[in-house]
C-alpha cells in the first residue's frame, strides 16, 4: 500500500476513527500508561511487530510505565493513511 497525505476533511474525521489519539499539525500522538515498566515494554514489543509489518516506524518515548507514541510519515511531511492504520491497530492491541 502506498501512503498518501490525509486531506483536511479526512483529518477532521480522524479523531472519531482513532479514539485516544490527538491530532497535531504534522503527526498524531497518544500517551499510554501501564502499571510498570514490564507492561509498557511488552506493549512496545507488540507495536514494534506491527510497525515492522508495515515498514513504518513511530517516534516514541518510554519512561518507566508511560509510553508516548507519535506517528507521522516524514517522507510525505505529515499524517497519512498509513499512520491512521497503525494507530487503529495499536488501539486494538491496547484494548485487549
């Protein structure tokens, strides 16, 4: 699948499609909180497999039990359909 930049009308509808994610000017972002570092790291490992499958990797920061994920398609300079897909897949794993 070839990524494409989401247009303004698509970005406006994005919040409803990927709950919990905040739409920024050139990326989407979500913070996840866990009980401890092992839970956070386990979640990161699951996300890494999704990202590798799509060959699209997040910017993320982990401090003990908190994980912040930022998704953007740097090559295209903003938020793409691929970022939306990965955010949706991350939400599914988090809700399990």
